[in-house]
């Protein structure tokens, strides 16, 4: 062995000894120290990709925007994007990978409640931080999750109250139609109890479920027609999720079920889901959210402008030609910015410090309202908007609350909830 090779080996050995010594002292390597990693956990394939892909894109836009302004605590954010592929157990595996291997400071992700329920034990066990951006059924409160979408009292209940009102058509019979999993079933359990409290008889409620990815709605729409022909004004409350919305709305149009006859109010259909549908036969059908792209205010104009430029620059399919924004995109955007504010307040990415700093955070939202993270219950105070489908696939707001509504994670319409605390339990 030449003395050169031997010398090189000695140098390499002493360098690795130095690196090991530093690691033992808890000094991170240079690369690990210069960025803060954040996870993006959304289905980019499978039945939920229609809804979730755009949330990955808006998360990356927000991260780019934060980095352009100097990052967080003087460090750039480094996104780690994974695809759990609409496969619920895979969500848990990917969450574990993000927290344990990639060492992300926070995760922005999930759409369906079954994906959130799948990752929840992982976040709690590893003390990670999840920002969940979609309306959901409530009945959950975790110290490791911030819920930036609506609880039932910020979407489902006001929507049904509207349908029962004179302005909403005075509905007396209700079809509860959903995808067969936890969010629609729990929401409908709450709505059944709510309708009962308003004097609606069981015979005036029809409840139907279809599997994820379901595409043949002929029989169900025929059933709805028959149910609505029995004399009383009928409305449909849809908790159909993902790409099944496209055949559902197409069939609604095919069978000529107009909003004037049987209005449908949807909780998981926004601008993005209507992209693939001829909206003309759907004019007047409703959706309840906390934001619509069509709301007019300077903050929203700016949000749409940013998104349009980003979609064009990144060549995002569909959006580069026809940029759309929607409620879960707004909730994702709010969540990332609030997390940044909390990290800066805490001067740390430590989970427990950030959780404490999140209480009471505010952000001027594209909805035109100031969104506030509740001091106790990890949910946002949000306005409620009900919109009618327009021929161009946008929504015209027909009703809204005067200001933001405080979330109620534990519905008063579920027995036993009156004893539950409005603050996450320490485990």
C-alpha cells in the first residue's frame, strides 16, 4: 500500500471520528442544519387524487412563498412529498416515514377521515404535528392535530337549516347520500339527530351509501326521484367523496333532476370536483363551505393571482389553463402560514412549543375574514358560506354568516357529548 493511500485512509478515519464525535454531542451535520423539513401527505393517485393533488400543489406554493421571504427562523423550508395513493393503511406508513425517518417538523395532509384516523395513532405516538385541511365529522380532538377545515356546526348543520328555511326551499324530506366510510356515516348520524330535533320523522329520511370509486348512480337517482315524488319538498345532502362526484352529477343531469325540484347540497364538492362536469344542468344545486373562489375581496384577488401564476410557472395540469381555487386549498394555505407564525413565536420547531404557540394565531384569509385558531380546541373560527352552482362551475354565495363561527368538535346532537372537554386530553 502506498504511503499516499495510507495517509488518505488516516485522514478519512480521523474525519469520520470527528463527525461521529460531533454527532454524539448532538451537533447536526451541515445539511441537516440548514433547512427545516415539512411533510406533504396527499393522495396523488387513486380515487382521491381528483381532490388531493391540488392540495399538494398549493402547499408547495405556500412553502415557495415563505422561502422567498427568507424562510422560517432564517432557514429554508424543504418539502418532503409522499403519495399514499388513496390507500388508507399506506397513509400511516408514509406518516411514520415522514416523522421518524425524514424528521419533518410538521405534516400538511390527508383528505378523508379514514386517512386521518389511520395516521392519528402515528402522530400521537411519535409526537408529530398534523395540519388537516378538510371539513369533517368532528367527534375528535387530538393535541397533535390542528383542524383547519370545518366541524359540523361550521358546515353541515347550517346547510340543512338553510334547506329547511323559506329561502332554501322549505325542505321537509331528506336524502342522506354518502360514500361508505366514517365521515359520511358520522355526519349523517349527527344530521339524523338534528332533523329529529326539528320534528322530521324517520319515514322522511332516506339514507344511502356507495363505495369509494362508485360510478353507476342510475338506480340511486331513480330512487331519489321516487322518494321525492311522494308529496313533500325533498332535498339531498351529499357526502360523496372523490371522483364518484363526477358520475353522480352527470347522472343527476341525465335524469333531469333539477335544483328547483330536488336541490342537492354537497359538503365535498367544490370548484375542482366540478371541473370535469358540464355544470349547466346543475345550476342552482348547492355546496356549503367556508370559502368560494368567487368571493370578492382584495385578499382573495391576491390569492387567486398567486395561484394562477404558480400553476402556469409549474405547468400544473388543468390549472395552467384554467386555474381554480377552493376551500381545502384555502385551509391548507392558512395552516402552513399559521404554523410558520407559531414556529417564529416559539422560536423553535419543537412540537410541544409550536402547539402552545398555535393558540390564538390569526391569519387574514382569502375568504375575506380573519381566521383564528381557537385558544383551546385546535379548530379554526371560520365563516360559513352556502353557494349555488353556476353554469361556469363556480358558485354564487346565496347565504353566509355575519362573521367567523367557533367550531364545536363534539356535536350536541350526539348523546354523551355534553360531558366531553373542549380541549385535547393530555395522553
